[in-house]
């Protein structure tokens, strides 16, 4: 006897021997327990006993209600893991062979560890047909029966159903395929409670979109200043002598000696001494000193003294903190050389990184809440002043600038904070986030049609806000959708689509 026939014969004996075993009263299932689906008695086992990532084999024993092997049946097997979040649906179609009378071997592969659903369609040569769903897991050796066509009580394959066919007994899931289109299923109340199905009506809601983003504090660039001179000279005395020092607008930073500045003072004084004849010259000389950033008060003091000052103070044009200092006492300086950089700390900017799918909700003028527990206050408010017109190519986020009051200076540039943005979207038709299933590029909900019938429906989603999705197409107010247990409903619904493929 060839090895494959020998193995098939052994499997046939093992499975037929198991065909008499039913589910135990305690509810545990044997890996080869008999399940009654439609006009068939089916038992399923996996090789290896515990499924593995890689190649596996399902061995099916198919008998009619009298216990005779069903020979030459068309058997289809589809093993799949539903899409979850960003993970796409994965599936493996089994390669089926009849290895002995009524014994069918289906080779399939698993791409990853976890729970998988195996949908099986059986078509007998006489035309009888049934579907069944099983659950296989790389974590368990048992194969759990998930449901299928209601069992018939006829005497053989293809016989007419006996009275009471479709009655839900302990060998059925309590779910059978609905007659509607799109994979609708009928699930009775007891089965709904067992798998935790909950529903909720579709209705218009006041939606408020919330965006939480990471932010960092930064200096307000519109209030920064650089100090440089329009003449050359030498630094005599440093008044602001370290980086990080706070300064006030008009406070002296250092004193400077410059031959050019000294000569300009002399020209101004000589024009003043000339009286009315030197009025125009005096005005021109004074304007020259003002353009060199000499304070008007210092120029008036020079005029009162009647002699040029050897050194003059250079003052801060704005208040803030010194963020850069490039001089020391005695430094020679040239015209245009950057000597100090000063930045204000009230207000400050908070730069928040917002993901691209949330950017359409962000508008200039929106209020923002800044949360920084280390500041000793619950939060502080700011307002969006600018949204960058481009994205960071690495993080796919756009920067949003928020202007935040900072009178105490405790929100220091470089600090990381949390940013919360909220926008009222108005009253819109919406469903709970849990009602929506992702199936590739489709978004699907299950609609409760009444009388236990649940039908999948493609929908188009709008904004996501407060645990709800806006529905822009596919549903109407008043319809009822499944909000919990819809993954299991999807497994039941897949039986119809599997039956149509084989």
C-alpha cells in the first residue's frame, strides 16, 4: 500500500471513530467532534494538532445523516483573519483533495500567530449544500465550531428536510444565513447574548472633535532683536555681561568709543554754536546720531554739556532675555557685526505637531489648551496664529503655531507640553467608533433589520470626534447598527460570501 493511501486510511478510521462523539455536557469540544450542518455530519482535525505559522492541513470527515461517507463532494476551505486597525485582512485558500471515501484533506498556510476563522463549504454530488465555520488558533489544540447551516433530519444526502429542520440545538451556533444580499445573517436572541451583540440607533449628534498633540515652547520670532552698530569702534564697559540675563527695553547693554561717533558729536555741537545760520546743519547732524541708534536723551545731554562724550551707551531696543552675546570689554567692533540677540518671553510660541488627517480641523484663531503639570497650574490658554503650509516629510505632521501668554516667564522655550485643540463640528449623523469595521479600503457597519437579521452595509466616514464617526453616506437616521460583537457577526456573514465562491 502506498504511504499516502495508508495515511488516508488511518485518518479515515480515526475520524469515523470520532464521528459518534458529540459535544460533552460540560461544553468542551473534541478536536474531531461531530458537528451537524445541513444534511451532513462533519468532523474536523488539524495536522499538526496545534496549528503553526506556516503549512497546516485540515482533515475533514463528511458523512450523510445515516453515517455513510459522502464521496466526490466539492469542498472549499478559506482560512482568514479579519482586518484589525491598520492591519489588512489575511487569508489562505485551502488546497483540497479527497484522500479516502468521505475523507478530505485541505492544505493551508498561516502567516502569523493568533486566532483564525476557517469557513468550509460542502457541496454533495446530489446537489445538497451546507456551510460551516470553525475557529483555529496557534495557541490551542482544540478546533472550535463557530456555526453554520442548520442541521436537517432527513435520511440521506439530498433528501427533503424533516419537519422542524433549522431548530437550534446544542450542535448549532444559533445563526443561519439570511436570505438577503450582502452576507446578511440571522442570529437569535440567545446567540446574541452569548456573543455579546449590542446595538445603537443612528442619530444626529453634536460632535466636538478633539486633537491632542505634542508641543514645544519657543521664542516669539516676531519679537526678537539683534543689536549691531552702524559704525566701528571699541567696547569700553559691559553692562549686560552674560547670556540669559533679563533686560528691559531702553536698558544700557554696553558703552562704546568710536572716532566716527566722536567726530559726529563735534559736528553737531559746532552747528549749534553757529546759531540760526547752522540750524539746518545742526538738524542734519542730530539726525545722523539718531540713525546711529544714539538715544535722543543722550543727544540732548551732549548739547547741554557743550562737549562730545568720549563713550556713549548702546541700549536694548526690546525687553526680554539675552540669547546670544558676542562681545566682551575691550572688543573691537565693526559696523554691521552682531553683538547681542534678545528675545521676549511674554508671549511665547508653542509649536504643536498635528497629524495630516487632523489638519483639516485646525484653523487660525482656534483656542488651544496648553497642559504642563510641572508649571503648577491645570492648564493655560492660547490661540492658533499660524498653520504651516507644508508637512514634515519624516513624521507626516504639520506644525501649528500657538501664541501663549507667559507673564511669569515660567513657560520656558524648549519645554515640552501637551496641546489640546477642540472644534465644534455642529450636529451631524454619527455612529459609535466601535460600530465601524475596516475591510481593506472599505468601511462596513452591520445594520439590524429586525427579526434577528443583521446585514453588512458600506458607509463613507467623515470626521472622527468624541468616540463617534460622522456618516456622510450609507446610513439614515433611525437605522440601528451593531456596536459590540460585530467581529463575530462578520465571521458569520463571511459564510455567505464563502458559499458563493465555491
